[in-house]
C-alpha cells in the first residue's frame, strides 16, 4: 500500500509525478464518462443530457482545481488573470473587447457596485476571473 501513497500522494503536498498520475487518471475518467454517455451527450439536449454534462464538468473541475490551486502558472492558464478595463481616466477598449463588454455594461456595473454614476470617482476597474467587474475608488 505504500507504493500507492507514493504514486497518488496525500493532501496538498504533491510532487510532479503525483500530479501527472492524477491528471492522467482524470483524463481516462472523463473519456470513460463520455463513452458511457455516448455522442448523445453532445447531440440531443434533453434534461437528462444536460444533467449528465453538468455532473461531468463538476467531476472534472475537482481534479483541475486541485491541481491549479497549488501552482500559480497552471492557475493563470486555467482561470486567467483579471483584466484592467479602466485606469487613470481611460477605458482600455482592447480589454473591454476581450471581455465582450460595452460602455453601457461598465456603467451598469458601476451603478450596481458603487452606487455612483460617473467614472470620475474610480481609480481602476477590473474584469475579474469570475466575470464580475470590481472597482477601486479614488482616495
């Protein structure tokens, strides 16, 4: 049983081999679940199919999140990084476009999050990785 612990690891302290073994296993679990569900999972979209896809995503996410929370580079690749969409009085249109945001989306979030109607009170605004816009107000 000691060899299983060596290959699989324990808790938060995983080495590269243990992470690779877990990722390899997650791949085959995903493949097995997709094979069991068949192409029907991606074709017809009944209530049952939707539930199966959600459950498959949840199972796979547990493995990915466990891997990504240990390593900042993997975390940034999987989850991304916040984008600065407003800074020093200027809207960053490149990041707005990357985030599929319009000026009216930005202003709506400003009103909802800060109860302000103007960006003149804002130092910076970020499109966070969870899809919300956060505002850093001027001092």
